[in-house]
C-alpha cells in the first residue's frame, strides 16, 4: 500500500499542478471561480487517470478497462463536486472573493477530494488484487505489436516469437525462453 500511496501522491502532484495552473489561468482570463474550477478539475482528471491507470495502480488494473474508466470518471465526478462545493461555499456563502481565498478553497477541495479518490480507486476502480503471473508471452507484453498481429510472410522466425515466454525473475536466455 505504501508504494501505491507514493505513486498516487506523485500522480496527484502532477494533476494538482495542472489543476491549479489551469484554474488560475482561467480566473485571470475572466472566468468565474466555479466555472474555472470545474474545467481545471476535468483537465486534471485526465492527467490523473492516465497516471493512476498506467503507473500507480497498474498492478491492480484489470482487463475490463471500460468498466474501470467509467467508474473512475464517475468517482472523479464526486471528487469534482467536493472541490466545487468548497470553492462555491467560500466564494458565495462566506463572501471570500479574493484570488487568495479562491485558491485556499480550491486547496481544501483538492485535499478532501484526494482522500476520497485514493480510498475509492482502491475500493471500486482498481480492484484486481490477483498477483501478476511470472511469465507472459511476448504478444501479451506488446499488445497490438507486429509480432502478435502481423507475422511477415515468408519469415519463419517471427511467428515462433508469439509463443515465447519471458520470465521476470531471471535473465532471458534462449534455453529458458521456450514455450
């Protein structure tokens, strides 16, 4: 869990930078605070999805990418509501309309949303806890590769590569890489 949390926070840091830069650029361009926060959060969510799916939780990501993606974005919708509520509450109910107040409210929303997202990603999105197999075929390691989908006519070595196994726990030697 510590490794997941560290990677999650690193991805979150990158998404945070994207979020806050976009938020402030949009505010400077004349957008309302709530609209600027909504758009900046959506853009940052795409950054977070890519980082979390392919790095933070890559070992937990399952084969049902459509389901994971749909649930990820639905839960980020909840995170967006958390973030927007903080900015709206500060700006419209409390009357704190300065740039500093908007940024502080955005930071509180991001912090609360981050806690929710980490919990919900582990609980509902990236739920595959099966340990990764020690061996995979080359075609599994390189999906959509020329090896897996388009063997060259007349070349006999390439089709045999699709059945070759690769062991992660030892160096790849020709005598170990046999189907």
